[in-house]
C-alpha cells in the first residue's frame, strides 16, 4: 500500500492549494479527485460565472458606445454558443495550469472517489471496479459542496448552478429562486443577455446579511434594468405548463417563466466519505465541525473549504488549506476571518470586508461611518458609471477601520485596499493620508476615509 505524509480529498481551490503548500513544506502528497482538478470554482462556479458576466458587460459596452461618441453598425446580440466556447477555453487553460503546478511540485493526483477507511487509510474507487487503498499520516478533507435542492421542485426540470452553464439558448424569461450572491450574479448575467428576469427571495430584501444601505442601491439599480424583485415571498410549488414553468407562491400568487434557476444555497458533500465510521463530528446540516486550526474532532484529520460550511468562498478555502497543512506539518497556524474580503460580481459590483456598521454595533463597538458617493468622481463621469458608494465602518476614538462595504464599478478590486487596512489595523487617517491617483475610482475610498475622520473632528476630538 502506498504511503504519504498528507493525503487530500478533493482538488478544488481548497484541496489543490493545500497540496501545493504541503509539497513546498516537504511532504509526500497525494491529491484524490473524483472529477476534474479545479473543483466547483473552476468548472461550475467562480470562473464560468465571471466569464458570462464579462460577456454581458461587453454587450452593454457595445450598446452604450453611442454615449461615448462611438458609432457601431448593426445590432449587438449575445451568442450563447460562442460565450460557452470561450468559457470552456478559459476553463481548460486554467485546468492545464493547475495540472502543471501539481506536477511540478511532485504531487501525485489519483482520479477516483475517496472514502475514509480509518483515520490513516483512504479507499479510492476509480470506477469499473478498480480500487486503490492508500495510507497517510495526515488527511485533509476538501470535498466541497453541491447546490441545495428545493423539495417543492421534485420532478420539475429546473436549472441549478451545476447545469445552467450547459444551457444552449438564452431564455425569454428566467425566474431565479434565491436573491443571495449567486442569484444576484445570474440576474445581472441574464438580464444583460436580454432575458426578462424575476428574483424571488424569502427574506424581505436581496442579499440578506449585507449592509441594508448597500442593498438599497443594488435594488434600485436592478429595478432600473427592469429586473423584477419579489422579496418576502415563499415558493410552495412548481408546475410545468405547455413548455413553461409556473411557480405557486404562498398566498396564491403565481409567476410564469420559461426557465427556473434555483439558487437557494449549498449543502456539504459530506455523505459517502465514511466520516461517521471514524467519528468525525458534523453539525446538523452535515458540515464538518472544525476549530480555528482546521482540525476535525479526530486527531490528524483536517477539513477545509465549503465542506465546513463556514465562508463558501474559493479564497477562504485556499487560505484554510494553507492553515491545515501548516498545522499538519507541525507548525502553528490559525485561520483568521476578520479581513477576508468577499465580492458579488453583479452590476453594480459589491465588495465587503470586516464588520458592517450593524455587525460592529452588535459586537459592542462605538462606531461611525465614512461614506462617499461614486457619482462625485471625475472617473465615474468619464466612464458613465455613476451609481456607487463607499461605506466605511470606523471605530470611534481609535479611528481604526473595522470594515468596508463598496458598491459600484470595480468594487471587487477596490475592496482590497480596505482589506489591507482592516488586517493591519490601519486608521482612516492612514488611508486618507495615502495619496490616490486621479482620476480613479480608488479616490472614493480616500474621500470616505477623510469624511469619516472629519466626523470625529467635528464631534469635538
Ligand atoms: P470545491 O471547489 O467544491 O471542490 C471540491 C472537490 O472535491 C470537487 O472537485 C469534487 O469533485 C471533489 N470531491 C468531492 N467528493 C469527493 C470524493 N469523495 N472523492 C474525491 N473527490 C471528491 N467563490 C469565490 O470566492 N468567488 C466567486 O466569484 C465565486 N463564484 C461562485 C459562483 C457560483 C455559481 C458558485 C456555485 C460558487 C461560487 N463561489 C465563488 C464559491 C466557490 O466556488 C467555492 O467556495 C469553492 O469552490 C469551494 O472550494 P472547495 O475546495 O471547498 O470545494
């Protein structure tokens, strides 16, 4: 039986990054993957969705070219076949890159479905009856998550994020169930492609959990794009009617659409891994319970990424992978989520890091905000991207930045300035004193920092 220092189950952004770090630290590493390296992120998540978003953006730019004094002949139209082809090319390029990285670090990749036979043994079923057993001193579980199903839809042909990228035509109308991050991104994509989009959300607003002021701006911009928002509604049943789908809502209202996309969250891929057999503790939703060192309840077995149900973000999974490996190799490492940024790549984009005003107040901080509207920037005027706002959460007295919320162009990029400030304990004065290039969207962060700092001066400091 082959023996390794570290064996990792799942080659998504958690697993493959962990494998590379382990090899760099001198471990003999085995990475087991039942499908393709890259995981959800590369094949059904981050990358294909951002590729579609870029196509929707390209279409918008062409359609708005006249505003910039540029004449474009003929009607600009999306071609989903070509968008899919482009997306597949990007995925293959990135997949080749990961394979090369794994090979050049001497990592053995085994294709097959892994389950734990004991705390140091993994059984790998490779299909057609083939089976490999391996032994490893330490094991990291990075098996990810899958779209959560809706019981109301059994027997009805609905799209999930696993199938939406195989869709061949652009639907005339699309009902999206779930107004979270993924629902908002797909609403931007398909409304950009010309579908009539309706979002149905159980909570009273989109992106529950996000700063309400930011969500207000998003909802306003979505409405301008004619995206219909039905918040505070519960879908109780779905039916097929003459090639269309009908959604029955609690209270009797009905919505019809050509296609339905269900994006109501994810569930961990924890069944079938043999976890119960070796006593790994799960929470009631099936997520593997881990501590800040990414250790499970069983010594020598770690879990990272979506299967822990914590942050459900690719970069969080990667960082957790590094933490798990460092601990497995005898170093001391803990996972700190206080400055992990997140982004919603809809139009307009949203970037968040650290505490929102509401979170900070709940935690007992004395806080104030520094805000700045993107509309006032020279850059926003020249690019004609006016909607947006920066909202900083500042600790009263120390002037330390506790968090930031940005909505508007490039928010997913701009948020990293705030992430650096939160992670290094910088003050809004530090941020305001840092000279920012003109004309840029980054100036909004500097202005929001000064706005927040001035508030305290006016408050008598
Ligand atoms: P995964 O990426 O799910 O990888 C797990 C791997 O384990 C899979 O390849 C699977 O085949 C394999 N596996 C499972 N069971 C076994 C087994 N028994 N044996 C062997 N292999 C197994 N996050 C972001 O940060 N930014 C984004 O823009 C973003 N966009 C997203 C868009 C969509 C539509 C979706 C669905 C998700 C998006 N995410 C995004 C979330 C991101 O994809 C996940 O958080 C990330 O992929 C989790 O990484 P992971 O390594 O934990 O799991």
